[in-house]
């Protein structure tokens, strides 16, 4: 794991570094300017030891039961992408809670997952019991109706297991920030820069945005994956791990839904919030890099990232 100086972080944000290769600015030299707290560049050798090895006698119950609350009328695709990524990332069981209008498409496109229909026809409008789940993901394609906002707040109040909050869950939280301090331990937020700014206010530059992400992680005692070029994984203790995998082709609709599904699967399997965020971001980017080789950056779609998750997981786990 490489320790980063302020100068090296500037290189990352300037887009001058590629494939994790940074200019030698002497970050280990005596007297080199360091950032306020530890900032690091994650390397493959840091991720490999995090991956849990599976016993030959294991069964699906050993790998967790995840709940994904996602989708609304016209937005079933987001829930499908997140669910498929979750299933491709080792979860034992997955239940998708979605409005009843999406039931048929979920049942046919993800036969491996169970579907729990919301009472509302077109949106998430009623919280569900989460006591039998190991982790809950909320947000992809959720929509921002008043019914959904009320249901989300009630859901967060009763959920005790780790959460992954993404997309519209974050957008709705922007008007209900008080609930952030009540999130369960090991929860992970996965905002892109605009979603973060809705929670923390606008930033003048990437450095201020990162500082606000660190303040939010500390306040809410959560881990944050600030998505983008060299996504930043921020811990409640203020540490920041920059992820070197991924490419500009992943800047496309649905890519974030895929990441949310991966992190949800890892949390359900017993990974800590930090481990799930770091490993999830790394493998997500690795799968995107593999997809780039086949499809290029212009034609790359979120489904292509899922296509290469098995190869990425096989590589990082040594299997």
C-alpha cells in the first residue's frame, strides 16, 4: 500500500496518473509534506488477503442473505443490475424488495433471486422486516416520491444490520440528514460527487469535496466510496484509500448500481465496512478494465462489468 503525499493526490485529481503509477515525489522522504491524515493508494497485494477462502463443505447459508430494496416504475433495470452484481459476488441468498409492477421482470431476469413485492404498485412505499438478513442495500432506481421518502426513513430506523446506501437513497437523505447518525455500524455510502454534494453542500474543488466526505464519514460513523476517477474509500477514522482500477468507459448509467450490488454481497458475507468498500471498489474497477479490453471505452455498458466479474473475482482470489 502506497502512502500518498499532497502532491501525489494532486496528480491523481489532475488525471495525470494512470493504472496506479504515480510520479516519484518522495512520499517516504523525511520532511515530505503529508496530508492531514493517512491517504493511501490501494494495490492488488492489499486486496488479496481480504478475500475470504471457501471451505469445500460450505453451503449457501454460510455466505449470507442479502436484501436489496430497489426499483420503481420504469426503473426495474437498476434493481436488476444491482441484483445480478450481488449474485456474481458470492452472496448465498438474495431477496429483492420491489414494487409489484416489477415482479415479473425480476423473476424472469434473475431467477436465482427471491422477490418480495411491496404493497405499492409502482414504488417502494412500506418498510420491511430486516431481522433475517445479514445486510441490506437500498437505492438503485428507487425514485424520489413522497411515499418512498417516508418509507426510507422508517426503514432506516428499524434496520439493524449493515446497509449500503446508493443513488436515490442518498438523494432522499439529503433532506433528512438527521437520520445519518442513526445508521448501523459498518454501513457504506456509495455517492458520486453530485450525490455527496447534496449531502454536504457544494465544494469548490476535489480537495474540499474529499474533506467533506471525511467529515461526513466521521459524523455518521460510516464508510464512504466517493466514486469517480481514483474513487476514494473514506473511513470513519479519516483514512482515505484511493482505488487505482477502473476507466472512463465505466462512466455510464448503471455502473454505480453494479458497485452497490458488489458491496452488498460482501457485507452479507461478513466483511467489515472497510473491507467491503475497498475490495468492492477494486474488483468493480478490475471487471471494468477487463470489459474495456473487449468493448472499448465508448461502447462499454454496466452489464459488461457484470460479465467480467467472475474473471475479476477468480483473479483476485487466486482461483
